[in-house]
């Protein structure tokens, strides 16, 4: 639980998610051969929490390994030990933020060796996943009633829950972020103070500093610059291109030095606004869209056609477009 950073009490069970949980739990209860479950859904939709809920209530709950950096694990000595152990041992591996390439490599290494192994890979984008020998689970947005249950857990009055649920557009992470903010500011009339979701998100992104504080303004600017891209190459072999792209965008709009930017990125990562290891992405998706719009509203006048053509390279140009 500590390593995954999830609160089981916060999971909302719904009719649409119950069959997925039951199917994964059944596989976890009966570890025979090699099985692979591929969980796909928008950032902030509850994919990791769904996987955790399924295995935490299974007969194999004591056999679970979790990694948030499968790209690093697959290249490490741990992978060799895992393969050796899988020949006889019973193992469940949850590989979070696992893109298609890494999922294929894990399958390739384990499929013909593991005797009692359940691999659960999780990713925020749909790709050519039919190439995998996997049972796919598509995590859909939460229904309004489920989001209202989340707000009830933060003791938000019933008459306010529907209005807030409509702002979240199906994202449980958005609901928890808003619920936490409201419950930790009991003296604020949030219906007036946060007339729309944009204002709420600025407080969430800059917490605990606030959007008007110096540190809060830095975090907002850095988050908006990152939001120009669908995702940012970071810890992978393409990480240098990702960092270079972010540096160019930040240099266009501010005079922040590298230490200031790195501190802001780490703070956004600690607050789970940024997630990922080989690539960084903003979660939930609704926040990403808001920050993207903010950047263009504030800085479009600085952008030239020449800058757009030459600023980024490789994947970063594709992810910018």
C-alpha cells in the first residue's frame, strides 16, 4: 500500500467496474501458467486502484510485486531474478505506466518461462495492444453517482455534490483532488470562490502554496509549459530531447533557472499532477486540457512560425502537434 500510494478506503466500486475486478481476481486466485491483463484508461481514471482492489482481495494478495518504472526494471538485474523465480514461484506483477513496447518485452521474457504468473500492465493510452497476448480491460469514466459518493466521503453536502460531479467529467482523481481541497478549506464558500473548474485546478496544482504565491506561480508556469505536449520523454533514452523541449518552452516565457524548474517539476510529481517515469504526463486529462489552453491564452503572442518549425525534435515534435 505504501509503495503504490493508494488508499483502499477511497476506491469506489461501481456496476461497470465490478466485472473487471472479478475477472482479475479470478486469475489471481488461480495462478496457472502465464496470464497477462492489460488495463487501459485515461490518466486519473482509476486504473491502478482497480488493479489494486482486485489483487488485494484475492487468495494471492501476499504474492504481489509492483513497479511504477517497468522500463527500468526490465533492464535491471532484478529482471533476471524475477525470471528465475517465475520458473517455480507464484507471482503477480503490476507494471504501472507500462507502454506497449515494455509490455511486449515483459511478455517475451516471461511467457514461455513462468509457471504461475499473472502480469498486469497499466497504461494511459491505447495503442496496438492487439499485438499482446493479453486480456484487455478498458477503464471508463466514473458515473455521476459514483463521483457524488466520493464527495460524500469528504462530507460535502448532498446539494453541492451534483454540481461538483459535473465538473469532474468522470475522473475519480479530479473528484478526490476537489474533495480534498474543499475539506481542507472549510471556511471558504467554494460555490462562490470556485465558480468553475479552472479556479479549482489552479489551487490543486499550486497546493500548498496557492496560485498567487511566488512558488505557486512558478509551478503553474512550468505545468502549463509541460501541458503543450501530450507527454514528455524523460527517464528513457529519449529523455534528453524531452528536457531540451521543456527548456526551450520555459526560456520562451520566463527566466527561471534549471534548479527552479527542476524543483517545480519534482513538486508537481510529488503531488501526482505529473506521473510517469520514461515519459511524464499530466493527470487527470481534464487538467491537462485546462493547462494547455492557459499557455496559449497567455503566451501565443510570443510564438512565431519559425519557432514552431524548429523548436522540437523527434517524438517531442509529434507530441507537440
